[in-house]
């Protein structure tokens, strides 16, 4: 998925179209009649080189340790840690462009990117010097790099999750763009409430600029999630949150008084060289800036 976001459709068109045309002309001797074909083939080969170089820079998937190797030692050492919870099977579903020089993304093909799990891991390590953990299915032997994702069997994961929830310094709930809550995720929310850890919860939504319908659905699910953290599901409470949370909300923090949120900011309109309005892109730094604020607030209250 990250490689696909890196190349974009235009990069693939340049690569496959250029290579096909170039090799066809090379095989038929058409280069002698069509001088521009060399440029087409050169563009395709350049695209191929950029794709290979870019893909090589992405960290490889990390092996997932068993929970026996991680949980007991983690809890025994009493170290602060960040816990990521999301519906099972939704690892690395949110991919964001990586900000380059002058806090600007490329906007076209060959734009580096990161996963939401990597962003959360980076924020927790930068702000609080904490490691980040999560749980995956027993059959998942490799997972996207970022947090430490540990394997747990179907008959063990609830016990492991309950122990981790009770001791986590901060809990980050990731809402994927196209997946509703499962029974397991709802159970985890109830464990957070029973453990009295609702004030340590940060909810992360997908970016609002990639798929508007999916984002709006995730925003509605965030309202349901906040109501569940308050107690039993109350449709009036859900509607209250729907009226409260504006479009563009990216990060929500559950508080004793309800919720606090951060959204995309209205920035001055930028124009391209040809006068067209530059599209606003929600990138990694958009989330990192507000995630760091939310984590600092939770750490300050816990201290």
C-alpha cells in the first residue's frame, strides 16, 4: 500500500507506458524513425529507478514476538508505554505523505509516506520517551514496522489486552476509514472504561482529504466511541458529539468533561506557478503536531 501511494497512478502510467512503447520501438527498429522515443524510454527507466530507490528506503516488516516475550517483562519493569488499539486486521490502513523541506509534500508521484502507527510511535518516543505496543492475531508473523506488535491467540488476547489497558500511560485508538467496530474493539472500549482510563485515551481519525465519505463515516464512529467511553451507548449523547465535532477533526482526546479535539487549520491559499490553487494535503506533520500536544497533556495530568 505504501509503495502504491509512493508511485501514484501517474508514476505507474509513466513506467509501464514508457517501457512498453520503448521496448516495442527498440524491437522493431522504430528508434531510427522516431527520435523522441528515446526520451519516453528514458523517462520510464528514470521512474523505475526512483521506485526501486524509494521502496528500498522503507523499513522492512518486523517480526511479531509472542506476548509471553513482552508483556510480563513490560509490566514488571513498570515502564511507561503507549498502547495502540484498533480493529483486528487493520494494520497500516492509514498512509500519509511525508513532509519534506519547508513542511511541504510533493503532491505528485514519488512522495515518501508513513503509516499512522509509525507516526504514533514517533510522537510517543519524542514527547515522552515511551515505546509503543499493540496486539495482532496469532497467525500474523510479520507486521508493518513502527510499534512492537505482539501475537496473542484467540483465547488469550482479551486477558493480555486487559492487563495492558490497565497499566498503559496513554491509549491511542485508531479508527480506520472503512471499517466499523467489531465485538472485540467494543469490548476493549468497555475495559478502558472499567479501568478508569478514559482520560488517557486519544482517538485518531483518518485524514479528511483522501476520501471524504470514509472520513465522515469515521467521524460519526468517533462520536459513538466517545459515548461508549462515557458509559452505555446513548443516542442523544452521540448526537451531541456529532453537533460538537467539526469536519476536519483529526485527533480527539477523551477528558473528564467530555472531549477535546484538534482539527485542520485554515491556511492561506497558495498558488502554483500557473496560478492554480494548491491543494491542501494532510501530511505526517499535521498529525504529529497535535498528537504531541495531546500526549503532553495526558502526561502532565498523570504526573
